[in-house]
């Protein structure tokens, strides 16, 4: 009667906030009751499976959980097409009552909309969908809980549209705005919780850029503070937070299970208990006509901890907008799990993915590949195949970061494209540096070989018998290892379509190792009593060869750093090339001195052949390293020109 009098006086607007609060509370109850119908159907079909009794959801919606648990656990089949459950008729009546509460609230603020909703509810009732009985057909449960097929109406569809209307009314009739949230009917002690939630929301809100969403409203209903956020534009993407003293209950719905898990992961530093991830049928929602509902409860030790949790929840919401779109895009370039990890990294570092999407996303990356590496990365080839997994992940993180920084600073799209392309070029150059590191391993093995030969020759000089078989065996093992490295490096050069000159460097290094392995074999056959004059000149030749391998190693190591723009490294690399050429000339001189000594010393044939073949094998290795040096110089000049 009081309500009617106020309406007659034309002051119905003063009732609207409380009616809207009641309507929103009714919306929460309807969702739980429809979920209970689905859970009852599942339990009736599979009674041996544990039943989900929706305890957390009941608490969040203000429903006594015992009745819902009894209905679900007591559900059983009546024939093949129906079920019976305790208090089923009561639940159906309560659903109808909650519908009328929602319509009453909408009618108070938008009479034509309320009339349409009333007519739709009457049609649903006339079809017998809300007939109260202790039995119900499975088809009726589907029609009650589904969102409607091919434009047809349904109870669930009506609930969603009334919910949207209530959100609009709540924004329009709010008595106050707290930090951007539309609020009404709050108590003074509610303000810190709302402000904490909005603090987190406002800290990251800017990262949604031009995307709609994140509208928030708060009200007090049935002794609890309720905070609701619409997140984005998806019908089933909604969050409701219920707060009673220091207990926070988060109810979250989403059409994407992976995004739901992502949201929970962002709050992992809080000891919240999450239940649900239940799948609910809803035609027209998501890829498979379903959405997921999860409930999290955080029992804080004090108000400060409660508010920290609310701030974290608010800050996380912006990273849910277009999350699945970003994940699908990234999956074109890297593995599925890595795409999700990048998005989680972006959220935790307050970078996000919306700027990346606004600047073109896939086209942004495609343009970088076309301009920076048209011959290096083939059409449809993933970045982790071209750059390696770690480098590809780091590159995409950089792309997200640069996009966000650019939009926040108001920079041009062209500037972002140039920065991303430059970063990709640097990473491709680092890939070549990684290939050069493989060449460096080959040179290191060549150094090991000539050092072993040098030690063996030094032992001969003091008439100490070395283990020739051990030397030959070790040299063979090193040569096989070098061959495996060369094979792997050639595969990488081919796969990455790297510069042909890198393949040529690999070839020269492999040839040097082959010559030194042959030299080691010949040295292993040398007699202990070899003439000291011959041993001395051979030792000098080995020292020159050691110098050559050290110069080659210094040159290739410095060359790997030249793409980073370090002029000192290019100077070091070119100086190493000069030392390589000098070493080759010195080796020629030593080899001729040995030849002269052999032909003029009157040695027996076996000794002469052994010394000549050993000297020539070592000298040929310095020839190969000199050729390596010329190729290295060409490689460095290409980098300097770039």
C-alpha cells in the first residue's frame, strides 16, 4: 500500500534503488536455482557420480544451501524422460517469484519494458514451463535453462535481458558515485570496500583503451554489500562480489574455461578457495553453447587484507577483455600453452593485450615479418620455429609492451611498427650469433686437437714415450664430435635460411678439424727416438697452428657481437683475421723448413715420410683457417654495412 501511494504521488523514483537491488538479488537466486535444476538432472542420470550441491553459490546468492542440496541429491529418474526431486515444486514457484521481482523492478523504471517482460513471462507460463510439480521432464529443464534456439524465447533469455535492464536502471538511479562506481543504499562501513575494488579497477582500466566494459555498481541487499561488474560485452561474462564483514565471495561466469582458469591464476597470491568451474548449457553463448560458473571465497583476517583482495580482483578484470581473441592470435605464432603464459605475464606486469589488438595484432606481426625477414620466415611459419622458443616468447612480450607504451603515450602506429620490426631484426641477428656459437665450438675442438698434438711432440723432444694409440683415439673422438656439430649447424642454417656464408664458415672449420685429426694419427706413429732437430721444427709448427686456432676463436666470438653495434668487437674480429693470415704465412715457412731439413738430413724413408706428412697436415689446417678468416671478414663487413 505504501508503495502504491508513493507511485500515485509521482515519486516512484525514490523506490527504484531498493527495487533494483531486490531485482538484482532475485537474478542471483534464479541463476542458482536454474543451476540446481541442471545439477539435479545430471545426478538423476548418473547417481553414482558425486553431486555438485552448489553450496558456495547458494551462500553467495543468499539461499539456504540445505534445501538445494536435498533437491539435487534426492533427484531420481521417473522412467527415461522425467525426474522427481524433493521440494521441486517449491523451487519452480520460487523461480517464478524471482522473475516477478525482477519484472517489478524493471517496470518501476521502464514501464514499457516491464510490460513486454510481463507478456513474455505469461507466455512462458502458458506453455506450462513453470507448472509447479514434484516431477519434471528433461526437455522442460533444457527449455528453462537454455538461452533459446534460433531466436526463440526462453526463461533464461528473459532473465539475461531483465538483468541488463536492471544494470541500466541501477546506473541511472544511483544516489552516489564512488571512484566511478554507481552506488545506492550503502552503509558508511561499505565505502572502504567499494573504494578498494575501484582502486584496483582504475589502476588498470586505461589498458582496455577503446573497448567498452568495466561498468561497476554497488548496493546493499539482505545484509550484504554487493559489487557487480559487467567486464566486457559478452552476455555471460559477469562478476558479482558479495561482502559480509571480512568474507568476500566472488561469483564469476565466462564462456571460456581457459579464461576462467586464467582469472583464478591472477589471484593466486591470496588464499581464496575456488569451487565450481561447472559447465552450464546456454544456446547462443560461446563456441559450444555453454558457459562456466566459478565461485571463490576469501576469508580475510582483517579489513585491510579484505581490501587488498578486492583491489587485486578489480585490477585483474581489464585483462579478461578480449583475452581469448588475443590467445587465438598468439597461437598462430607460438604454441598454445606459451600463448597463455605470455598473456599471464602481460597481466602480471600491467601491460595487457588490448593495445596490441587495437594496433592490429596479427597484421602488426605479419608486417614485421614481411619487412624485416621476408626470406627468413616463411608464410605460415611459427616464430618459435624461426627464432627458437625462448626468443619467440620474448619477442612477443616485447610486441605487447611496445604496443601498450605507444598507445598510452599517444605515439603513432608507424612508430610501433618500426620498433617491432627493429626488434625482430635484432633477434634474427642473434639467431645468426647462435649459429656462430656453434662454429666457435668447432674451432674449440680444433684447438683441442692441435694442443694434444703439440704435447705429444713435446714429449718426443725429451725422449719420453707418449701413448700413440690414446692420441689417435682421442683425436678420432674429437673429430666425430665436430662432425655432429657441423651437421646440426648445417640443418639450422637451412631451416633458418641463414646467410650462406655461415655454412661456408662451418665447412672451413670442419676441414681444419679433419686435417688436424689426420695429423694426430700420423703423430701417434712417430718413434720415440725421432731426431731432435726434426722435433723442434715440428713443435714450432704446432705452436703456430695453436695461434691460428686461438685467432679464429677470438674472431668468431667477436663477430657474434658485431650486430649489437659494438665497434670494438668489429675491430677485434678484423684484427683476428689479420692474425690468421699471418699464422698461415708462418706455418708455410715452418713447413718449408721441415721439408728442407728432411731432404738434406739423410733420414730414412719412413722417418722422412712421417715428418713430411705430419707437417703438411698441420700446415693444411692453417690454410683452412686462413680461408676461414677471409670468410669471416666478409661476414663482418656485411654486418657493418647493415
